[in-house]
């Protein structure tokens, strides 16, 4: 018996990295998993991988920066699997660089995905999560928001990314206070450096800085963050893990 048997999860940004690993972990615990992102070929491959391991998954093409697509991702999850118990707001982008002479288009893109997308998905999911929290099998529901060490500590050259992840922290804590008595748990996961595609969308000069900072370090792997997320959502009904900050051992700040 899996701890998430009978439940349904929606993972945004499930086409790579932390989201992909999280979908696999939640499926291993027995959840049926809806996978949302823009790259459907990767989502379809993950559906097959989960099915071949005995799980159930469904791919949903969605750009979470569009409010209607975020809502459709939630609606399609509920239409396909009948309910929604767990939302993992993982989709995100990290574009680093100085604030002086920055291209605000990059800021807009980060705000649109990391903040608006997360808020749209949350907004659409909440009625279903509140309903799931009143029903069997668990009588509790979860929102896990993937923030970052950058949501706790601001650094030079990551100001705009910091701003988006600090926003995620504020939104999460306010929502936690609002819905916790109704047994919807809101948790924040704050990874340090994880080996994923995240840095690859940056300009070459930023990628160079990143590889100097993290190149020699043994970084975290996505399944290690997925494990933390699975830990959060498999706790007993009365246990709310509000926050997990998880760095590679060699990462100082
Ligand atoms: N890697 C790290 O070191 C690290 C550290 C701290 C926090 N994080 C956070 O972890 C989360 C996942 O990142 P990752 O490291 O796993 O990077 P990743 O491999 O680049 O994954 C990012 C995911 O977000 C999805 N995504 C991007 N834009 C989207 C959009 N508009 N609509 C829907 N999905 C979108 C991508 O899918 P498509 O491109 O297919 O849409 C992809 O699945 C992010 O929130 C990131 O800030 C990562």
C-alpha cells in the first residue's frame, strides 16, 4: 500500500529536473499524477515511464503564465482523475545578471512563470484541494511551492530571481495561515544548487559565472528534492512540514 493511494497530484514543470523526479516519486507512493509543462514530448515519455513502473499519469500541455492554461491544467486533472489532493508548483526559470542595465524582459518572464504562474495554478486548484481535504482517503491536501535558497538570501546578480522567490515565500505563508485549519497544508521547499537544466537558459557570461561558482561542487540531484517533497506530502494529517531548506553540503551561501 502506497501512502498516496487514492490521491491525485498535479506537478507543474514536470518535463525536466525537479518536477520530473517529483512526479516519479509521487507515482511510486501511489498517487495518480498529472504532468503539466510546455514540452509535451517529454511529458509523454514520462507518462510511459510511470506506466511501465505500474503507476498512472496524464500529460497536459500548459504554459502556466497564461491564466486560462493554468486553470485548464487543473480542470483537466480533475476531469481525468476525478479529484485533486496535491499541487506541486514547481515550474520556474532563473535568469541571472546585474540589475544595472538589465533587460526587463527577463524580469517579466521570471515574474510571469515563478510568481504569476504559481498564483494562477494555486487559485484554480484551491476549491478542489479544500474539497479533497474534507474527504477520504487522507482528509488532508497539499500545496508544495518550490522556492529556492534565493527565496531566503538575496545575492548580487540574482536580484530579480530573488524577488520572485521571496514573493513565493510571502504568498505561501499568507495562504498557509488562511487554509491550514481547513487541512490544506502549504509548504515551501528551498533547494540550493541542483544539477538540472535551470541555468542553461542564461546568457553565456552568466553560465560562466555559474560554472565557476558551482562547477567544482557536488550539487544535489533532482530525486533528492523529490524525496523532500514526497516526505512533506506523506506525513500524517496533523503534521504540517512548513518549510525545507536543502543545500549541497559544500554550498556555503
Ligand atoms: N536547479 C536548481 O539549482 C534550483 C535551485 C533552487 C530552486 N529551483 C527551482 O526548482 C524549480 C524547477 O527547476 P529545475 O531546476 O528542475 O529546472 P528545469 O529542469 O529547467 O525545469 C523547469 C521546468 O519548468 C517548466 N516551465 C518553464 N516555463 C514554464 C511555463 N511557462 N509553463 C509551464 N512550465 C514551465 C519547464 O518545462 P517546459 O519548458 O517544458 O515548459 C521545466 O519542466 C524552479 O522553480 C526553480 O526555480 C531550482
